[in-house]
C-alpha cells in the first residue's frame, strides 16, 4: 500500500537530533525566546490567513544553522490531509482530517499499518520506508481521532484488550 503526499506539508514531528543539532536548538531557542513574538503576530493575522508559528520551528532552526542534513524528512505519524478548503466536518482545511466514529474502523487502521511507501506527487518520486536496509511499515502512530473514534478503536480491540466501561464509569 502507498501514501501520496504533497511536499507542501512538511511534517511537524519529522526530525532527528544529534548532539550537535540538540545543542544548536537549545542555544538558539534560549537566545530567541525573549525576542520572539509570533503569538502576538499571529493573533493579528489570524483573521486574514492561517498562522501556525511552531509547526516547523526546530526544522527551521536547524536549516538556518546549516544542519539541514540532519533532518529526516519522514514521519512515523500518519495524518490524512484535506488539500481542499474547509469541509463540512473540518472547519479549517489546513488541519489534518479528524477520524470520527464512522471512519475509524479496524479496516482503516489495518490500511494505515500496511502503508510501506510514500509517493511524493510534486517530486514524482517514491520513498520506501526502511530502517537501515530492512523494509518496514511507514507509520507507528496516527493522529486526529475524535473521542467517538477512540472509543470505537478501543472497544473493537484494535489496540488490544481494553475495557471501555472503565472510561465511562470511573471509580469514585
């Protein structure tokens, strides 16, 4: 199974740290934290367009410090992006889709687990998921599940045996 991905969505959690990149990030973060006012800037612009200042913060710091080679441009977290404008179920089209009770079936989870390569459509290339030289599934996690979807997956045994009634009726 494959996943098609546009390069316009650079995953927020897809970076790998070395001691040099960790040191660089800590140094630059401590230097800029008191001088950075992204939140105020974004609040003013939020009415005009989407402003998500922290989405690529670490990756940007590494790239600006000539450590871009240390970035791993692959994520372990599956997300389904809606490339169109906002939909009926998603109020803002610039967020990944939220799986709800209806579309969070065990079959969908199996499909996600079976993804073994990603096709980057704007680059016309396929990337097979590997650890060292061994081919592996691409994703260990998935994101954006509604509470109803989570209950369906937990009660359906997708993540093992789980008693969902414990969540509904907590002990006194």
